[in-house]
C-alpha cells in the first residue's frame, strides 16, 4: 500500500497523481451521536459543540480522507429560517469553515467549502434569483476563509447545480459539482446523469459526478455513462446502503424484517439493517476506480471504518490502518499458536 497523500498542490494536481478521497456524511453521523435533529438536519452543532465537529474531521482524515469539507450542508438561509435560526447563518458558516480550514492545515489536507441543494429551487425567474442569492452569500464566506475548492452537491435539479456552478466560477475557485439521482435515472429536467454532467463540464466544472441518494450497486451503472460523456475527473460518493434496481434510492428502501410502527419506513432514521459492510464498500471503490472514477468517497451513512476500507481498497495505508482487522489474533478465529487450544475449545460456538 502507498501512504496517505501529503500536501502537494491543489485538487486537480492531486487528481493527476491518483485518486482523491473525500469523506462526507456529517449529518447522519451527528444525528446518530445525538447532536443533530433528524428532520431539520441543520448543523447547529457547529456553534454548540465545535470541538466535536473538529474531532470528526480528524477521525475521517485518520481514516484516509484527503479532504476536510466544511460542515455547512443545509446551513443556508432557507433551512435556518425554517427552524427560526436565520440570525445564525453567518456565524455558523464562518465557524464551520474555520474549523475545516484549521484541521486541513494540521494534516496537509485540502479544505473544501460546501454548497448544497436548497429545496426551494423552482425553474422560474423568482426561483433562480432566490437560490443564486443563497449561493453567493455562502460563497463570500468560503472565499474569505481561503478554502482550496468548493463542493456543490446533492442537486436533483440540473439547473440548480448549474446556478451553483456559475456562482463558483465567478469566484475563481475549483468546482466539484455532484448530482443526486433518485428513483428515475435522471435529474428533474429529464436529462440523463451523463448529459447533465456533460453540461456542467462545458459550463466550467472541474470535477463532475454523483453523490448521495443511491448506494453503490445502483450508482455504479450510471457512473460508467458519466465517465464516457466527460473528459474531466469524475466523482462518486454513494450512500453506504444496499440499494437495488427495485429500490434504487435510500428513500425507497424497505425493511421487510421490521413492522415496528404504523407507516414505518427505514429512511432516514432506521437504515442500519440495510447498511453496506466495509467489504462491500471496498468492492465499490475497486469497481469505481476501474471505471475511471478519480474522486471517491461516501455520503450519508459514512463512518470512519467505511472510509478506511475504501482508502485501503485503493491501495492506501492510512493512519487508521494500524488498527485494521487481524483475525490471526482473535480468540476464536485466530491462527496464532498460543490460541490454538483455545480455538478448539470454542469451535462449536461459531
């Protein structure tokens, strides 16, 4: 295995040398830990517990992430307005960016600003103006923070992604733009993922691809078409859930083994039984790399152990690889001579 990347150049320079890993999934992880409310999914933890945000950044770098992404997903004016905290928008964004910038500097990683889907986009003049204002507002804070590049992500509308891209291009920062594909294999306008990514590349995106919503098995077929349609680097950050052709998105997943509540559905708070294991994530990383994907990661549901598995599948030795599984030392499964008699004793329990 090669060592984890060191600080050399910007995003495009690193991509020219080999794969770049970006760990995402902060919303779900902090909700699981009890510091963020499911439903609203607003990252107030940035102001309430900044030390925990910095800690998760460090855990994900330890696991192999080359990028520290500011935790500003859904930290836009519309989401904060809904929960009555619109006055927090500037301090929340600036604090998240400062935390990410500081942790990236500690470890020689890239620091990324973030723009996300607004959920208020409409394909009319008023809708376009509203989301453009929100993106420009956040981008000013990103520029002030001195971030290395911007991730604009989880767009179901191709045009909303395009508006975000246009605003990023005007800042001069490198732009990674990723689309979210739901049940139908297209964005809301009816464009295929390959067509939408080609449009984004032509409009100035430096990296294009897909993130969130779909798991590895239902994202991979779309990635092949995207890779064939563009010349720029391609990004792939699925959710680590076992989506299928019949249930291609995490929102559409069902869990026949549980009927615990009337109208029960796994998304978004009971997806654990449908999670990919670390070996499935490793297989995804290998298959995506074989397709020519260079910017890899995981979105909602990601955890340090799955990021480590992804990194190691790409040939990396991460700081966390010191603690990668070694079953030769296991009390029941181990092969070490000192464990053999013990193994025989417990063999019937396995």
